[in-house]
C-alpha cells in the first residue's frame, strides 16, 4: 500500500476527531471564554504566567511529543503496520486526546491544581499521597529512559567487536547534534529574557524564534562537540536540573517554542518526502498475534505504541504546567485535544517512514527506531537538494529534541510531585526535615540522582516498563476525571470505555513483566541492576495502582452527582 494514502487517511480521521469529538466534549462540559483562568488570577511570574494560546500549544506539543510516538510506533510495527495504525487512530481520538484535554480542563476549573491536588480534592488525602508516589516513580523511569536515549544519540564513540572504543562513523553528526542542543538552550534563555523585557508577540516572536533556531543549527553544525556517552549524560542531567528550577518563561517555554519550529520542519520534511517519493509501505500488514521478541499482541502492542495513542504523562503536563499558563478557556481544546492528535499524526508518519525504509520483502530496516526515522527523513530531505551532512545533523537534532523536551517537563513534574508528597498546608511552621524535602533544589537533586542510577538499566530494558506505567497512569487519571465530572454534574460516561481498556492492558503487561523478571532470576541470568530494579519497580507500580484504583473506584460510586457547582 502507498504510504501517502495511509498518511492522508490518518490526517482526515484525526482532523475529524478534533473537529467533531473534541469540540463536542468541550460543548458538553462547558467552556467560558469570559472566565478568569488560574494564570490570570494567580500570576506569579514563575509557574502561573498568562500566555498566548499558540505558545501554550507549542509548549504542550513539545513537552508531550517525546520519544514515544516515534519509538513506540516503529517497535510495535513488528506486529504489522495495520494493528499499529488502527490503535494510533482509535487510541489518539478516543483515549489519549480525551485524557489530555480532560486533565487540562479539570485543572483550569480548579485553580490550576496539579493532578495530585485534584485527587486530594475528589478522592482524598490518602489517594493523593499514593498517586504522587506513583507519579514520582513514573517520572524516574521516564528520566532514565529518555536521558539514556539522548546521551546515546550524541555519543561520538562506538565499541568494536574486539572491545576497542573508536570514533563512530557518524561522530561529527552526533557531536553536531549535541552542540546544536547546547546553543539551543543558550538562545532559549536569551529569547525568554527578550520576550519578558519587550513583551514580544505575533510576527516579532515568530521571527526571533526562527532566527535563534537557525543560529543554533548553523553554529552547532560548524562546531561539533566530540564526546562519549557518559559525558553527554552529565550534560543532559545538568540541563534538566536547570530546566526544573528556573522560571518557566526563562528557559522551558522559549525552548519549547523554538523546538516547535524544528518539529514542524521535521514533520513537513517527512510529509513532503512522502508526497514526492510516495514510497510503498513495505512492512507486512499483519504478522500474527504472537511475536518472538515482543510477546503477545495483547497487551504488548498497546504499551509499546504508548504516547502515540494514549499517555498518562501527558496529563501531568496538562495539569502541571499548561493549565497554569492558559490565558483563555477557549484555548483548552486546541492545547489539550489538538496537541495529542498532532502527536498521533507524528506516530503515523514514523510508521510510514519505517515502512518505506524496510526492504521489499518486508524485512525491517536495521537500527534503533530513532536511527530508522532519522535516516529515513534525512533521505527525503536529500531529495530536495539539502546536503547530506546538514540533513543528518538536522534530523539527529530533531529526534533528540523529542526526548529533551519531554525530559525537561518530566523532571519539573517529578520535582513538584516529590515536593507535594511531603508538603503540608502550613509550610511556614513545618518541621525542618519537611522544609528540606520540599526545597525545590533538594527535591530536584534527589529526583535526578535516582533517575541517573536507573539509567544503568539501559533504555531498551526500561522501555516496556515505561509503557506499562505510562498507560496505567492514564487509567488512574481517567478515574479521577470520572469523579470530577460526576460531582460537577457533567457527562462522564464517555470516559468509561478507555478507563476499562487501560486497566486491563496495563495490569496484564505489568504482571507479565514481573513474571519475566522472576524467570530470569530463576534461570540464573538476572542481574540486580537490570532485572532486579525492573522487578522492584513493577511490583511497586502494581501495588500502588491496585490501591489507587480501589480507593478511587469507591469514591466514584459513593459520590453524588452534581454535589459541586459546575
């Protein structure tokens, strides 16, 4: 089948989902363009900052469009491209976008409260503490997986079969991508300062953002930094530390805004390449229910596709950062629902690029999902006369930016979850140890330190656990949203199908993962820093998930409809 036809069908379905279902939900729940949002009422120049709707959209999309849609879609294609495509479309429209929009909506309607505080209000303090612990554990997994991925992308060295470390074939490209990232961070700070001082918006903001984006690319490509994976790991953690503690407007928002230009360029490059080359989808349509490497299609397909269809992490971004910057309620559908369907389209593009890169007999291209996607789109860009080196540098930077934008968001959310876990209403008179644990610098260091330790597991080993925890988090968020909608007299029945499916998928996947780790230890092949840590995390996530589901479910049935004014 022609890949262009697949992309067109997907784009039409996703646009229809946004126009019809997304707006139907907004009308059903109620949007008030005249209401004062939390960003306006609680403006503090740090977290609560009234921001233009398109800038918030750029932040939301950049933060949620991490490595998941590319990596997940390409890995899951081992089951065939049709099951992956169907789940991306169905999951994106009826599962993921609903969860993202619902979390944003509930937070904006509740003074910008994060999901943890929403759970305290609608489920209880015990539920909140358990959820915050779950969220914090989840952010550790994400930090470990994505940091390892970024450092591996920038790594200029490789190890030969003899065990000798030598410069990789693409050392200059990888080093240039790392250098571009550093310039990008520096220009983001300058961009944030200029925006703050001159209150830039409209075409001025676009021009300055594009100027800094092109400057980062030009300088980085001419000054590649050749360094090993461990060095880049330290640099990555230094960056996400700064992104976690600095004001949103100073680094994170401007960097997300600039990154969006790169994402748009990457997506347009992929679309243009498919339009001109319109290659065939060489991957098989369906390979069977069972895959030798991945396991059974249920539940592995769902947790592997992950962010391309539905992601609990997105709800943390919606309620943790975006809800505090929405300046008008009318922007919520665009930010919450729209950013997710665009990410689903990115997952479809990744699937098609992988399909075009596969051989005619259906054999998948060799390499990591990032390498397959990066090389595929770089090849498309070369069709339009772009030099090979520039195309490779641009795409390597783009795919690493996918992970970096999620990293800075999840590190900030992890820090905030840790703080909320130990905070009390009267922090001024709290105990010394509590003040220490709630200190934003201390909580950030603790979160990042444990995340760094977990990088030793390795990205490939931690991804299945990430996918399972991510989907379970979405189910926990959906339960909370069901309670919120019920007590405020709003429609909540549309959330029941995704809630039930996600609970079945995630608990099955986590149980299977735990059993696999136990078998590894029984066979004598298990190592504590790999299988051991995975087993501990899987058991903790399952226990917390069961308790939270029970607590939340009890509240869902006990709460009276319409007891809180909408």
